[in-house]
């Protein structure tokens, strides 16, 4: 953040080349005396170290230099005031950034720290940088804590120590350094700060990986845009999606620290699309044992083949969907498909049907019904060349080496059954 850009704040005081009448000998308040025409001050247009500078002789115990310009100040704003100074002759003084803090009524805020750290000038011609950071909050790195009452300040510096010495002062610089503090204070990192483009075409995988590595426990923010990830990606830190992700159908996104439907719906721009990707990660990624549906109802427009979605042929660990509801949205995709066939069943090999007629038309995952078939028996696999079907469970009523008339029905639920070995 830089409020000089985002809010148009004018933070820089005038250069000394603009005239010494713009610089006060006191606090910078209206009506106070300036350095214009003073015998101990002059503008030097050329110097071997400074393009143009103020030459000032210290004639008071505390020689003040303040800009008459009111520099705006706001809570949450971090200002760095910097001056480059060198001793020319005589006793070398001590230098510090100093300011006068004013409230909305134009009165001084005495509780504000208006003096920065002292810096001694140790040798003639040696350029010394004097700096202080002014902010409302008492944080590490802040030299002058102002609180929330001040709304402006007259910025400059003080010369203290012995009198009589002559110094040259480069133009005073005031910068908004809020972003430096925010990068430490905020509990997030943005993928765009690590090179993500978000145009839906550029592969932003490397930028996402760099942001996730830098987060170190903070939240990764995917700011507005469409970010293409060409291959599988795993977030090891919490992630917040303001933009969306574009991925190939067979590539997985694992959000390990906030694995829930809300996260995936935001990531893929819709509830159903997000649910499919979350389901893909649930069944494939070993660390996920439950998918939180975030209290939502997901309307399925067609059955979901979990095995195909996850890219698995077997499954041996239980997974759970929690805190939500699945509902089939009316449509032709839910019409039942029935295939009738004749097969041979032998109790000695209770999970196998042989001599299956019309086997090519029977889908893996279909529910088996017919004489001697239990309620929940499904096609686990099939061998078309051998005309055999492997079942998920034994049949209970088949007679030894007898023909069995059966019908295979595609499921009436949201998922094709994923059958394990």
C-alpha cells in the first residue's frame, strides 16, 4: 500500500531549491520565522555529494528546521523521514529527525513522540543518513509513535550539541513505507506477488508453489483472476479464493488446511464443479478422510463415477461426506438403464459369474438383481473376453452350478460404487 498513490496524499516537503521561506526556524506553524535572509543559512546549488542543499550554521542550543507544509498523517500510515547530512566545519553537532504533530483543531499533540533517535556527525565531509519512522502504533521499527490524534505534521530535523558548527543538509525525503510493515503484520500472502498472472492461459503453478512456500502458516490469497494450474497442486497452508482456478479434469487440487465445499466452490466458480474436485481429492489424497459440505445441499445433475473421477481402480479406506445433503436434480441423466443377461453361478466360487451373456453392455458398478441375489451386490469388474463378472459380495440363494437369470441396473444414486479388492 502506498497512500501517496492510492489516495493522492502529498507527503514530500518542498526542496530547498524552492526557497528557504518554505522552511521554519521553529515548529513550522503559520506566522513563525523562516530561514529566508538569515545569516546562518544559505542554499548551495551544487555540492559534490548533493545536487542542491541547505548550508546551515548551528547558532542555538537546539537548531530547529521544519517544513511549513502540513504533511498529512493517518492511523495505519507509516512514514519514513530521511535526511542526509554532513559536517563542513566547526564543532560537529548531533542530528535527529523531528516533527510537530497537530490535531484536527490545529493544536499540538503532546503525547506524540516528536523526536527521533540522535545521530552524531563524526567527521568532516562524511555523509550521514538520519532516519525515523513515524506511525500511529507502537510496533517494532517505529521510532516516533503518534497515536491516532494527529492528522498532520511539520517535518524536519534538529541539530543539538555544541554551537558554531556548519553542516550541509540534502533535501528531506518522506516516504510511505506502510507496505513494508503490512507484509509482516498481515497474516496472508498473495499469489500475484509471486508472479501469478491470472489470465486463464498462463500456467501459474510455479507462482502458487512459491506463495505457498512463503506463507509458512499464513493464508495464501488467490486474488481476483482465473489461474491455470496445468498439473496437480497441493496447498500446505490455508488458502482463500477470491479468483478461480482452471485445471484439467484429471488433475487434482488438494487444500489440506481448509478441505471443505466452500473452499472448492470458490476455487472452481461453482458448487457442483467444486464438489467434483473436492470429491476427487477426497478419494485420492491419503490425508483427507472426510469432506465437509459446509452445511450445503449439492444438486447433482448426473451420476458421478468416483472411480473415473479419482483415477482409481481399487479402494481400501473409508471416506465420509459430512454436514450436507446430496440431491439428484431432475433430468434424463438419472433414467435407469437395465441390462438383462443369463449367467452361471457356482457357490464354490461365490463372487464370480461365468458365461455371462450380453456382458459388454453391463457396466462396472451396476447393481445386480435377480433370483438368489442379495440387496447390495454390484459388479466389481468384468472380463468381456472370458464372459466373467466379479461381484462385490457372494450371492446368497444361487444353486450349485445352475444358470442364474439376472438384471444389471445402473445406480439410482449420485455415485457409481467404487469397488475395492
